[in-house]
């Protein structure tokens, strides 16, 4: 009961969660893209949905993706190259113990799964790809795929 007195507008939180789920259905990775990748939508929607943030670097010979995943263990993370320009990072966080919600004064940490689809700036190859995880930071290094530059066509 004390919890309800501190948060009299608890129903607003539930409505916001429903709204965010609707937004994810509309603008999520499987939805039809209205805006081109790399714009404001790609930068802001992860923060709105409560997802982890990533940095993507486009270097001369490789693409580097860095994700902040505090509080996770290496075993809780899965990385998949869906296609040459799309990377999926999935996580699952377990709570230490089952505790009733009424015992909390504030509960902002969550348990469950998160998934992030990252659009890469160039086509990459799964060969020689590697990932490391240290101090809550995941770093994925992907070598760029060889691009055929075409052949010269002689002019008659």
C-alpha cells in the first residue's frame, strides 16, 4: 500500500509501456522502414525503447561494433550476422532471486531479454570475425567483404 501512495500514477507507467510496445511494432526492426537507416530514428528509438546503445565504426578494412552491456555475463550474450549488412545482438538477464514487487521502494533494473538489430555501413564477411567482452563492453570486429570493382569495358 505504501508503494501506491508514493506512485499514485502507476497506471501511467503501464500505459507508457503499452505505447512503447506499439511503437516497437510500428518502427521495430521487422517493420517497414519509413526513414533511411542511420538517421534520427536509428539514434533515438533504442533509447526510447530502453535498449542498449551501440557505436559502429567504419574503418578502412573492418567494421567495429561496440555495445555497452553492464551487469551481463559473457554467457548471457549472443551475436549473429543475419546477412552481410545486418548484425543481431541478443541478451538475457536473470535477476539474482525472485522477490516480490512490494518489497521495493524503487525498481528500475529489469530481467529478461533484449535484442538489437544493427545495420552495418558496409557488407562484411563472417570469416575472421571476432568478439570480445570485458567490463560490460562488447566489441565485435568484422572484416569488410571484398567488393568486385567490375571489369573495364573497352570503347570501340
